């Protein structure tokens, strides 16, 4: 991302002044216009700063600019040099693990916030079968927000696939922007979530193809890529056509909120929904196993419909609307989920606009994949 030299000059100058005055308050952010970085930036004094001073500057920027679009300043710091990028990414990752902040593409596969939900919007283009995920910057449903991910639906024989990408115009699985995919069965009731990166060391890709390398645009460079099975979503059949909303169950390998923690999870030879084996056999890959089910709605006699409390985040009645709670959550000490805490909610607010609110232990990528399963007709489940 381009670097504003004047911005950093003022910011670092202010940091020196505050440092000598013994203050800890970060300076106010400046608005700036993006300009190309100097070609000799890597060899200049910017990259030759003392690590302690550099870390203090980046820490103040990271803590002060805690939301978008101001958080662009954090990305700007990572564009100065390799040293700046490494330190900035360390701070951003630590912040994301604690607060669920989204800064770099890698944050899309880290857990969301613990105490609140990241509020997002999904916009649908029916003509192109494309879905766009945005981080909501305001409470308004009409604001576009910050683009995070895009997915496009493809029909392959009897199956349907949703290719998820960092690029809204590139949905090739061979692309550097490829993040993962979602694949459904013939009836559209069972879905498998695939990650482009291995969930743990030694994991083998499901497609059996030779691994490739991510370029610098990818989430994690120099990591073998493929399609690694990391989750499953299933909708229960409703053959008797009984009255009620769709019923769904999701089993996922969720990223750990602590890099050093070792919790029970999925071993490389187990399917994500094999609960009995998982609970008996620990795994040390740092991930945890979570089972989600939709929260049961209540029947409203006056309105003659099923109701859930979406706290104003859903305004249009739809069979697609749902809330998910955890029945098994191995990120918790007891291994049990809190069935009163909604970890993911999805609902309609316009003809082609939907809200998606998620929190720990789910990542933005996982939440988006689960919400994509709600699109499409499911005659056997309704």
C-alpha cells in the first residue's frame, strides 16, 4: 500500500516529542493522500531505526487507529521496509488475537472478538451469482463498508461450489487471491468447507493435486496450498413438511485465540464432524473443535411467524435468517458451549443485502462460508 511520507514524518516527530515528555498518549492521526513510496526507502534511516523506538512508534499507531478507515495507517507502516513490516504484523496479529481487529488478510482466518461481534454486510449480485463480504463501518445497512472477501457460485456436474477469494474479480483456484471454497452435495443440504492453507503441520490436501506456493499477495507466503477440509455444515431433512425454520448443524476446526495454547482438536486423519473420536483423542496443532447448531426460534401467535431476537440487525423475515450457538466448544476450559451466546447470526435487511455478525471462536472466513450455505433453495429442508 502506498506510503505518505509526510504522514509518517509528522507521526514520528510527534512520537519523539511525546516520548521525551514522558507522555503515552498517541498523536492524532492525519488525513493524507496516497503517494508512491520512495525507491530508496528500504536503505534509508526509516529502516535503520532502533528496534525499541520503532516498536514503540508502531505500538502507538496500532493502539490509536483501532478501526477503519483510520487503520490504514497501520498498513502504511508495514509498507516502509521489511523490518517495519515484520514488527507491524506482529503487533497486528497480537491485537487481532485479543480484540478481533482486522488489519491484514491473515486476520480473516483468526478468531473474532471475544466480548462482542464483528458486524459485517453481505451483498449479493444475482446476475453473476457473486457474494461480497464487507466489514461494516457504520450502523447503516446502506453503507458499503470495507471489502473483505468475495465468493462466486459455480455448478460442477451434480455439485455446487462457492469459490472464496480476496479479489472480487478473480475466482480461479490457481490465483494468488484464492482463500478457500465451499462445496455442496446434489441436494444442497450438506456442505464441506475447504481452506487453501493446511490447518496443521502434516495436513494433506483433499484434492490430491501437487501443492503450489502462494505469491506475496497471498495470506501466508511460502506455505503449500491446496484444499484442506476444515469444516462441515448440514441441514436436517424435513420430509414431513412440519412447520418451522431450517435446522442446521455446523462442525468446524476453529483457530486458537492463543498462539501458545494446546487444546483438543482434529487430527489429520479425522473428519471434522467425527465427534466421538475427536473428544477422545487430543491434538496439539493449536486449533479447537466447535459444534454449532441453530438457536431455536419461538412462535409468535400475534404475528403468526417464528421469531428470533436479532437486536435490530435483521429487518426482513426470511427462511435464510439464523442464529448459531455452540454445543461443543473446545476453546473453553469445560469443552462445552454456551447455548445462550450467539456466535454467528445472519439475516436479511434488503433484497440483496444481508448482515453477518460473528465472534470468537469463529473467523471471518468461516463465518462467511457458513452464511453462504443459506443461499439457494432447499426443498427437502423447508
